[in-house]
């Protein structure tokens, strides 16, 4: 029956347009599907009193199953017997009665034959929690997940007998279905409609079938070849996922049924912690203890410095007498009091590149906004998935569709800060460069918090949520991948492998950025020692990036945008296709360093031209592909469009940002500089790195723990985005205070007496650099400190 429904509804949606015809005929023939349909069986029983039970079962097609089931007997009244035989195989493993365990078979039969029983309301609760045919199937509402909590709270006691074979709990399972045939030809459509007519007039009625018919294709929208189709079922806990899958396959031949063990849940399942789980919990406990102790010591020391704080003075003196100074520094590195104040400090000098704070955080919000749609629309089912195309086809949505250039904003910022700080440190050290410490500092400051996020996601993350979608998304997503491929992230080579094997999908950026950082001396050293030749070399590399990206696009016949796994693997993740924006940032940082004491003099027409050209160019990059991204597409991009846009959009975007930064720094930013330099952005920009690391799993957590499908509209999307942004920043702040900030302090302790290629000197007056104000005087150690601490993607 389900297979027929799948075909009927699939062909109705793939049979040309949505005008009058097959689809309209189908809509007219669809019966009312609700609880009231159970009364059809009752009427059937009432009007068939002249028939023997055997004849009645023969006419309803259930005699064979009745004779094969050992539990079936003639003691049941006809109504419950028909319900068990007609409905049971769709909501329990009964169809595979020979392969399932006797206990599962017994409990399943007791369940389906007691749905209307007076003394066994648990059976009615189980059936009530099962997903049934919902409204809006032609809007894409193809995933009736049922009621998760109602099913799990069922405790069945059959006929009040408290014995093992008469007791079980409700087990929630969410099998997924796929159609194995393509029924889109006209002849098949007419044949399927005829079948629909036959089935809708069947005595038992369609309404008693709780399995939802999947919708496979969108009429006229071939871009969606298949949708997620699933239904929430409540079965006895004595049955396994494999037994249910086998039973559904037996009852619905021709339909692919997917049901991993993780898609079935019982209330109060025993939680098993692995060695990795215990190790991560231990680390978190130790770090938490260090934060408590460090904060206590810090507060005591600060209180002791105040007049009249005699108790604090005594306690502080005890610490000084019994605790080595180095150990005190280690504890203080974890002080939430000091690290929190530094994080929230908005003070800055007048010559700080304040506009970078705004660009950094606003770019981060753009990344989260893009991910909100990508992971929201692609992670869980929606009740109106087909109407989402109306959103996709709006011009405003192009800003979301092209949100990938926000990542190039971070490549640009990364290159800018690396070049700016490198040039300043090289001047201070009179050309001395310790390349080993250059890389060691970078790795130490980026990796600890990354490692902890990976450790948490691959272990404890899978234990903190539940719901119909949780196991499919959270347990079998990042945790499973990270458990196997975590080492690629720590070596920063994860972007060179299959995108499907990417632990923390967003960290492909970190790998690219690290690879560009490793190669940066071959650009920075010529710029410092041979400025003219270095600039020529730099411009050549930018041109080479455009050429290589264009060649990759043409050779692999890629489109202008990085949509699809092929474009992602061949172009989007590859550093040789992404370093253009980074080098534009390097050139900008070099320019700002050279001109830091010589303000740029521009005429009003030149300023207006700069802002106009950069604004129009940025808008063309973001909105220029609109007609190629609608569904269906308004136009097909030519080969030349694909090559030109695909190779130049990212470095040109960085050039637009270069103008914004240069104009703001040299006094031509106006209200834009006022906005971007707003001190409110400073604390937020400091957590962008951690925010980038935790944002996707924060978003996925929301969707994976849903207990029902959502209705999509822009109002909900805005609220979800703002909530996600706030929560991501909060979680990022915790990780920053626990792992990022302490490691920065510990690094200073570890390398306090290690030379880094720069002479030791007293702190100097800070020069204009986008950095944390409290750390601006600590950049004479030869390391790109601020680029590391503030960089995010």
C-alpha cells in the first residue's frame, strides 16, 4: 500500500506542471485521512455480519497473515482483529513474523489488537504517538515524526499482568523510506491514478494506514531529486530496529527502508561512556578546577592591594610563602576575573585600526547567517519545503546564497594582520627572523582550543541531546567523523581530503589559513628586504591565483559558484584557488605599514570614486549571479561567465575590503568607519575564532533536538538566526575563557626566556594595529600575536 502511495504522489508531482490534470485529479480523489477513518473498519464489521470471519478476512486480504500468526486466534472480536491484521504490519515488525523473536511478535500483536481496548490505554497512546498522514503533503510535509515523548513514556502492562512477557516500554523509531522506481511517464501517471481510485474505494479505507507516502520529486524542480521521507513509529521495546526494518520491507516490497540502530530509542537507556568520554570529562574537570583556583588567587591578590583588606593580605602572604611564583602564574593564567576583564575591555588608542573589529564580527555574523540556511534547510525536514523555493528565488536571498565571500573577508584580514605585524616586528628586530618560533607560536595559539572543540564534539556531544533527528544528525555526523579523522585537523591538512570526511566542516578554512601562513615568508621577506621586487612578486602571485582558479574552473567544467561536492572539492577547499584574497590582505597590510606615518591625501572626487566603485563591485559579486541561482534558473551561465566570475570574484571582493580599510584608517571612512569602529564590536571580535569553531554544532544542536518538523518562514528564520548568534557567542566565550586565553598566558610563561629572533626591550608606544588593547605592547617577541588571537573565519 505504501509503495503505491509513493508512486501515486511522486508521479503527481513529476507529471509536468501544477495545472489542472493528473495532480488536480489526484487531489480530488484523496480521501479524508484522520482518526475518524478507524470508524470505516467498524462500519465494515457491522455490515458484514452475514459473513464468516474467514470470509471477511479473505475479502480484506488478511487471511494468509491471520493463519500464519501463532498469536492470532478467533477469541478476538472482528474489529480488533482487522485492526491488528490491516494496520499492524505497517507500524510493527509483524509482517516478518517468521524472522522476528517470539517475544517481539507477541508484544506487537498485543499492541495492535488493543488499540481500541478499554483496559489497555497504553496501546492507544502508542498508536496516538505514531506519525500519520499530515496536512500539506503537496507543500512538502512528508515527515510525520509523531510524538516522541508520548511514545517513550508508554509503560505497557498487558491485561494488568506484571510479568516479563506481559510488560514492555514504548520504543520510538524513525525509519526513512526511498522509492526504487521512477513513475514519471504519462502512461504510468494514468495507471497510477487508476490504482489510486481502486485503493481509495477499498473497504478498509486509506485513513487507517499510518505510514506517510513520500514525495520524491518537485514538479518542474528537478534540482531536488529526492527528499528525506520518514515516519515516527512506536513499537514494543522487545523489538529491535533490524526487526522493524525487516518487517516494513516485507510489507512494502519495492520501497527502500533505512533504519539504523541509532534511530530507535527507549526512555532511560543506559548511557555508556567510552575511554575518550572519560578522558575529556577529566580534562574539563581539571580546567574547571584551575579556573576556580586561579580566579580565587587573582581576587585575593587584587583585594590584598586595596587598603584595609587585612584578611586578603594574610591569605596572599600565605600564597607567596608556600606557592612558587611560576605555579601562581599558571593558576592566574586561568583566572576568569582577569581574562574576563581583558575580553570585555573596550579601551583603545586613537591610532588603532578599529574598523577591523567591526569587519571581523559582522563577517562572522554573515557566516552564521549562511550556515543557518544551509544547515537548517538541509539538516531536518520542513512542513513546507516546496515553498522554500519562493525564498530562494528572491533577490534578497542572493546575500545568503553568496555568503561564502564572507570567508574571503577573513582570508583578507588574516593576510593583512600577518603582513602588518610581520613588518613591524622585523623593523624592531632589525631584520632578524626566527622562522621556527614564527610557526611554533602560531600552532600553539590556534590548536589547543581547536583540539578541545574536536574532543568535545567527538565524545560528549553525542550524549547531550535527544529527539527523532538526533542520532542521524549529531551522533552519526561530526562525532563519528571526528573520532576517526581528528588528526587531520590538528595537522591542518583536512581540506585536502574528501569533504565527506571533514571533522568540523568549517575548519577547512583553518587548514587553508595555516597553509597560507606557512607559505607567507616567501612573500613577506621579499617585501621587507626588496620592496619593489617584493611588490612585483606579490602582484604576480595574485595574477597566478586568478589564472590557476580559472584553469581549474574550465578544466573541470565548474560553474561560477562553488555549489556541489565537485566544486567544493576541486576549487572551494583548495588553497591554490583561495589564496588570492589572502595576498590582497598581505598587500594591504604592507601598504598600511609603509604609510602609517604618512597620511594618504585624496581629493573628494577620488574618495567618492573609490567608495562608489568598491560598493558597486561588491554588490555585483553578491547579487550578480542571481539569475543563475533561481529554481528553475532564469539563465544558464556561459563558460566565459563561469571562468571569469569563478576565478576573480574572491580576490576582487578582497580588493573592495582593502579600499574600506584604507579609507577608514586614513580618515575617509565617514559614518562607515564610525560604525565599524564602534567599541561594542571589540569584545565580540575577540571571540570570533572560538565562535567560528562552535557555531555550526550550536546550530545543528538546535535542529537535531527538534521533536517535530518546523514551518519555514522568514520571521522564524530571523529569530532563529539571532538566537543562534547569541548562543554561539556565549558558548564561544566559555571556550575562550577556558582554553584560548589561558593558553595565551601559558605561552608567555613557557617562552619567557626563549628568544624569538627579536631583542628584548621595554614595551613601546603602540602603533596602529588591530589588536587587543591590553596586548599591544607585547608584540616585540617576533610572533604574529594579534593575527593569531583575533583571526577567525
